[in-house]
């Protein structure tokens, strides 16, 4: 069996504007962005930064398999200078006959208006997914290391399982008017009017189904923001 060749990546710091953080994929090569040690997710990429992955190496542009856009797309939406730098980075990749690899960490599912890009994003809809888009997990800290001193606590398994949720959602006790609005959001393709985020509607319906189910216990903290 032939061993897999490492993926050779290239990235250029010239395309990072001011104090904009670079993407986590570059941590083994460029180091971490500054972190607040009090933040729960502080240190979540320390192991990756220190050891990297065997199948990933940094290479000059001419030898690279892919050009990594060094800044995630959400920063392009906040800073027009950073947006232009990302456009320039993708153009450099295209001129070098290399694909550009981009990350987008956001709840929005709007398309990225750039050609020659492979996009890993935390929010997309299967019905609207484009061939160059792929799902990206919302990375978290290592819960066992951070909160359990490195030891996984085992709990007694009850007869009825519990499903917990804490986060943003539409109200679970929605009024009739709210139900109508949710229906219109779901049928945006028919009305042509965008009234809200479809993902939040799907989440609320899933949570309501869980709460109504006699087969499970639920522990829900619903937030409005």
C-alpha cells in the first residue's frame, strides 16, 4: 500500500490586515493568536499548535497543493481592507493555478462571492450547499481536561435518558402568530421573502418535539440572544 503524501500548504502574512487573527489551521506554522486565559476556550488548539498533524506541511507557493486564505471570511464582512486582502489572496492562488482554501466561522449561510475557493464553514443548508462547500465543526475546549482534571467521570445510566440544551432558540411556547412566521420562514422559496433564519426554526421544532416526548427527560435553557 502506498503511503499518502502530506498535503503541502502555503499562506502569506501579507494578506492579514492589522490585528486580524489568522486561521487556526496555521497555528503549527505561525503560532497562536493572543488569547485571554480567562476565556473558556483558551488553549483549545494547544495540542495542535505544538504537534501539528503528520499529513500537513508548509511549502513555498510554487510547490504547494493549496493556498490557505490566512483570515476567515467573517472578518471580511467587518473590515473592507481585510476583504480586499482576501480577494487578492484568492487571485494570487488562481494566478498560480492553485485552489484557495477558506474558512467561515459564522451562523450565516450566505454564499461567499469568490471563485476558485474551497470553503469549510460552520453553517450551511443541505438544500443550498454548493459543490465547493464543506461542513466545519464548531470546535470547543477539551471538556475532560479543562473541567474534570483529565479523568472522565462515569455516571449511573438512568432508565429514561435526559437530553439537555442551552442556547439560542425561538420560544418553545410559540404563539399562533409566531408559528405562522416560522412557517413563512420555512417556505421562503415560495414567498421570496426572507423573514428570519431557517436554522433557528428547525432548532425550535426539534426542541419542542423533545420536550413533548414521553420517552426522555429534558433540561432546556432557552436564550434570546
